C-alpha cells in the first residue's frame, strides 16, 4: 500500500480519466488524451479467485487489524456498491465500531442508483442529515464503488453535514465506459449513461470536493479502470486488490483507520 499522501499536496489540474480529454502540454501544443477504456480482461477473469483470497487474508489478519488507532466516536456512514446492501459492508462497519467510531450502514436497502436514493438524491441526503443531527456532528462518508460516487454527491450537496469522504474503488473520475459493468448499471438503475442529466451529475461528482477527500484505488481492479478511481485534486492511496470484496481487504481497512485517525488530530 502506498504511503498516505500529504493532504492537499496533489496539484490541482487535470485528473486521470477526466472526460475533458484535451489539455496543454509543456510546449503549448494541444494534446489529446486517449479516453479511458475498461480494465484489462486478464484482471477481470481473476476477480473471483482474488476476492476469495482477500477473504482468507482477512481471517488471517483480523486480530492484528483490531490494534489500529482507536476512534474518536465520530459518526461514520458506509455506503454500498451497485446492487449491494449494508450486508456487504458489515465487516467494515463492525471493524470501525470496534475501534470506537459510531459506524453504521446507510439503511436504504440495495443500491439501485437513483431508484434507491431518489431522483435528486433526497432519500440519501435525508439519511445523512438524520445521522448528523443525531450525533450533533458532521458525518464521515465511506463509499464503496457506486457508494463512493454517492458519497461525493452528498458532500457537494450538503457540505455542512459531511466531514470527510473516503471512496473505495469508486470510478468517479472517468467515463462510465471505463468499467465492465456499465451495461448492468443501466439495466439495474434505469439511468442511461449518456443522458444529459446523468452526465451533469457525473461532472459535479468528479469536481473537487468542499471537504477533505481520499480515494483508495487499485491499478489491477478487474471491473473498473483504476485510473478512473482517482484524480489529481484528491489524495490517493493505491492498493492491490480485486474490485469484488475490496471492502474486506486488510490493507483497505488499515488505510481507512489511518485516515480517520489522522482526521481526529486535525
């Protein structure tokens, strides 16, 4: 796992996987960046075996994981990926609760995109608002895959209620076709990836956040192009992981614990 970058150290500018593919190079000439495509098939074909190995690693390293820095009791909401529910993040929620955070799932059932969170995200925003009100403190949002995109949307829409955003293998910075699941996304959510409203939301989500943010990503992700999961205006931590089961990876859990502990000192 890469060392955590200093917050704010990354220069603002073009981001890996941005839809705006034209930028200026050093000699002033316009250069066209090839659009990001889906991840290599060799990574996709080994998603399930790698996910199984990740679960085995978790079992082996669990006792060591609970020695991570103690939490400060802040509220933390964990958002699931496409077609997943809070059950998929149960290990992460219990891990963070064991460290001392007031961790919870999102409580909205399966993530079916805007069918679940509302056309404007209103059901999700209401849950964030409810948790912040109950804790009398802004909420840290941790989103896995599509859940991370929704976490970033929440931070843009209600920055006063969101303390920090951590995305895990969330392709917020690139086009939908930089994944191998965009067709499934359209079928499950009912949203067309090329619809004007969808593109407008994607542009908002990839823009710099008004709160601290960290992107955890994997170059060997088999379902989404890893470069679409990070941007130059957001601190990034690279791991080695499949997409499936990434939230169970010991390196991911350690990274999240370190990020949260760092935030407690600020």
